C-alpha cells in the first residue's frame, strides 16, 4: 500500500528530498494532472489527480494501476510527464519535469529495455543488468565510439573513456575516472570495460604498446582472484581499493601502466560471514589443480577446510564451474606478468600452506571464535598432520612452527635470558590468525609489485628507474569499495566508509560547489543549492583513529590496561564532550533489561556513526590488534628463515629484533594513502561513472525502485541533476569556440572580437536564447547544444545570407548604441565629479563655520 515519501529513505535522504523538490512539489495541482505518488517497493507509483481541496492543502489521487483513490499532501507528490511513444531520455537533464520520481522512472524504463546506461550531463549512470547484453561491448563498439563527442551516440562507458583519452591528448593533462557505487553495483566490471576501450584506442600503434596492453588486460584476473570474494551482496566483490594508471606519450601512444592498491581486507582470510567466501584463489586452486598436484599439496578436492567455510562448516555451492575456468585464467595471467612454472608453483604452495595452517587446532569448530574463555590453563591441542603439511608447503621446520605458535618467550626479570610458557587458546588463535593474515597480505602486495615491475620491464633503455608521472601523462581509473553497512561492521568497514565519505565530499566540492562558483564568477544569474557537508564525519573518524593508535601502541608495549572495551569507551566519552562530534558519533543503546539479558552488543562493544548514506553500527572487538601491522617476533622469524624462496622474500628483517618497533599503525598508513590518492586526483581532469544495483537479489530483469532511489539520493545524483538541468553542463572558453567554429561564419565575421563572434554564431544557427549564455570568459550551453553545433560543423551547414545580413545590422546597431552610451558617459562623468567636489567643499565649509562659531 502506498505510504508517505518520508518512509522511503532515512532521515538524511528525506532532508534532501524536501530541500530540493519543495518548490516543485508545492506547485498548484489541478484535476487531471498526472503525478507520481509514493509507494513502498517501487518508491513512486503513477497516479492522476481527481480532486483538490480548497486552498490546495490536500489532493485526492487515483492510482493508475489499481484505481484506488487516496488523499495526499502536495509535499508527497511529483509531477509526471507521459510520453505517448514510450521513449526514454538518454540524458536526465533533458527530462520535462526534474524530480526524483521522474529520474527514477527514466532509469527503470531504460533498464527494462536493456539500456543500462544514462547520462546526467557528462556523468554516466550505470545500472547493473546482472546478465550479458549481446553486442554492447567489443572492438566493433570501440570503433564506433572512438572520436565521438559525448551524446553523439547512446550513453556508454566507452564514450566517457574516449572523452578522457581525447582530452589527455589535446590538453596534455592527467585524466581520472571515478567509478563509485555500492558493493554489487558493477564497479569492477565497469572498470574493466573502460580499460578495454583505452587499450583499444591506444594499444595498436606499436609492438611495445601491444605488450603493455596485453599485460594491462592480463593483470585483472590476478587481482580478481587474490583480492575479490563472494559476499552477501556481490559474487565478485573487490575487497580492496585500486587505482589503475595507464600512461601515454604526447602522441597518445600507450607507454606504461601501474596499479596502486588500498587496504586489502586481510581478516577475510581467516573469517567470513554466512553465505560468503574468502578470496577466490583458494577455491580456484582446489577446483583447478589436477589430482596429482592436489595430492602433492596435501589437499583434497571435496573436503571442507576451516579457512574456506563459514561457521556452518559447509562451502558455498554454485561456483564450481566458474572456479575451474578462472584457475586456468589465473595461471595464464601469472605467466604473462613474468612468472615461470616454478614461480606459479611456489605461489600455489603458499596458498596451500595457509589452508593447512587453518587446520592446525584440533576441534576448533566446537569453540566459538572470539568468545572470551577462561582457558589460561588449558593447552592447545594441535593436529600434527596439519603442522607437517603447512611446514612442508611454507618451507619451515614443523617443530619450530608448532613451538612458535603454541609457546611464547617471556623475559626473566633482572636477567637477559628468556623462558618459554604455553600460550592460552585465545593467544594461540590470535598468533595463528595474525600469521595467516600477514603472509596472505604480503603475498598480495608482492604480486601487485610484480605486476608493476612487469610494466617497468617493458620501458625503453634508460627509463627503467624514472618516475613515470614525471615524464608522461596518465589516465587513472579508481575502482574502490562502495559504502558498506553489513550485519557486523568492523575496523575494515570504518576505513572503507571513510574513503567513501572523502570521495563523496570530493565530488561535492569539485563538481557541485565548483559548478555553482563558476556561475557566480562568470556573472550568470544563479540561486545556490544547500549541499551536504561530510567534514564533521571525517573529523570524527580521524579522532577515532587517533585514539585507536594510542591504545594499540599501549597494548603492544604492555602499558596500562588497554583493551577494545576501554578504547571504545574513550571514543564515546570524547565524542560526548564535543558539540559537533556528538551529533555524528553516538553510544550504543542497551537492547535488553540488563547486561546479561542484552541480546545485542553491550554499551562499550561499539558505537554508531551517522554517515551520508545512513547510520552504521560498528563493533570494536579486535580493533587494537587489527590496527597493528607488526607481526609477533617469533612468527616473523619463521618467515625470514623459510626455505621457500617466495615465503622468505615476504619477511621483514627489521621486525625480527625484539628491540625493533612493536607497533605500526594501519589506520595511519591508510589515511596517508587516502590523502595521497586525493592529491593525485586533484591533478586530474575528472570524469564520473555512478554504478547502481537494481535489486538486492542480484537477479536480472528486476528493478526495485526504493533501493535504486536510495542510491540516487546517497551519491549526490539528485543535486547534480538539479544543477545541470537549471545550469549549463557544457562550457567552452571563448578562444576554443572561436577556433573550432570559425569556419561556420563568413570571413568578414573574423574581424569582430571573440565575444561578438560567438554571439553572432549562436544567432546565425538560431540556438534558442534560453539555451545559452555568455559569461566573462566562457560560452555556457544547455545539454545537447554543443553536440548540435558539432554536427553542423561536420556537415558544413551554412546559415542563410539574409540571416547573416540581419546579424551584421544588429552588430552595427549595438556598436552605435555602445558609442552613444560612451559619449553620454563621457559627458556625464565630469559633471558628476564636479558635484562630488562641490559637496565635499560645502561639507568642509560647514564644518569650518561651526568650529569658528564655537571659538
């Protein structure tokens, strides 16, 4: 049943609705008007006004589908334009009515027809179809879009990529493509589509470029296998952020490439949720290796291993065929970046060794991981066979491996000697999980470095050690995790959501605020919009990280009584003292009658942060350990002394010393990397692709309006459409327009100034006056008008001679008028100056007379 719009979104989305569309929604409705009415699943349902209360305070509407008549406030309604031919708009800024319901309906109609891409001016909106659409991609489509202006062909990522490429070649400036959206919205696939076009557009000019192109394409399967996993929302979710860069010389030829990664979710290696998986590579190896190699690795194809299953104990079915195909693709890609058979085998042995490490503890499944247990006196029971296999794969001594994980060295007070004591089960698990996570994370980082090295190997002689950014321009493609609000949100989710907050604020500042400021600077009439501000949230998270670093360092040194609970309490207490932060970060509420009866988390188990996309509850259990990138000295020594050359290369020599630093902050490194990314983006001309997931079930041909509307509001699309529709999405400097279109007007027009020439151009081709405006230094055009001018230039269209003569007469008339105004001004100024002097003299005389009379 329909219900008020306030119920569709959270509090923040409701504020956006009412602030942006109040003027439109409060329009006076008349009987017979076609409108949209709020409903729960599709967000809005088509309806017709059947009656209006006196004064217009209430409206009776009849739903088109059911015929039901309902009473509503004008605030809840949106105007609707019915196109009889059923056509859709390729650009949202060309819609007749600019409101959230119309935008949503346009996206839904296009999604139903298989048209999954839609423009909002130069921003591309992509709705994940969850199926293959024949003929939409490939070299044929690449050729079709190459060299075409945005809007000349249907919306497509190829058009955005082509615009970035041509702008880079023309202006010799870095370009950036920001691909954003929720998990499962299709960001990774969209990034691959963009990379495909860039490789096509620039990779066929030489054998050198062909080699780079092959390695750029080949790197993607490696990153997907090692860095992607199955989650509740997405069967191929990137659990790390990456910024792909492809470098071009001045002629536009592909000369180099590179990849920067951010915050791999290393905790997923040891634990993941129900109906989820850890990283693809483990399953692909078990499915793709032949029986002989599996036996050599000590693995069984049908066995359920602890690292690869959730607490339910069964692997997630349905991916067997895909895993087998992807394993062959992974091995081929590893060879393409320079690994030989031995190198690939060593890498697989490390993965097999991690699987065996997960089997070391006997009866681990009977215990709840993370549960506080009084087990200090209980010895860990280990599986000797698992120890043997793990040590064999990782090149370690079985006895040393078992001893380092199950026992710890304790310094004897007052002496330089140590003695060993057994680890508690909780401490053993912490040491084991840290060991597994560290090896996998370093293997991932080393593989990324190998990919970057393979690009460097292709450079011409003498340029191997040169920083590519100093000599070439690049196109960067940012594919970073979307906003996350899971059943259990931990440290990784806070980092992920901080990145989304910063990027969202970056979008607001560099697109929306810059757009409005440009209009004001150029002297165009403009009424500003109230835009969201993410700075208070970013400041609150920064303070959380600062406190976390303090407590993590104290824990590593054994100073004070640092724990996850005391850290959480400190964060909440500091937030309550800050008048701004207390509205952003709040304490958890008790959900039961007492501490033991509480079904949910305790007060000091976490906190809630109000993000731009909604409120998120964070559980702080394990954060002090997660924030420390240092491994236990005993475990670090195992890695450094390994006989497996790959494992040995993963060691950190400086961490073996007990005198070395015990703490290295992950949150500080992540924040620094994020700032570096934003600094890099600030040097780029940015292009945006916003990805949306049409439903939560990942089903084809299913469009859930309420879910999509939520995403539209959260990512700033509503504000963007409003600004672009009311403003001018195309703006060109006078010099550029004069140069590009000087052939469209006769030679005699060249003698006029640039501003006069451009005005004559608009009048000659009868561009409607409301579709363009002249600023101080730029021509501003509504959507579609620049494309029309480009089309006329390509066709060689010429305006009628009568029209040109009329324009010339108008120019002459304006010049005479300006001359007359100048003469009048010249006559007026001396008189005006004389009046000023006269007033000043009179005032001075009056003051002198008053002073004389007093004396």
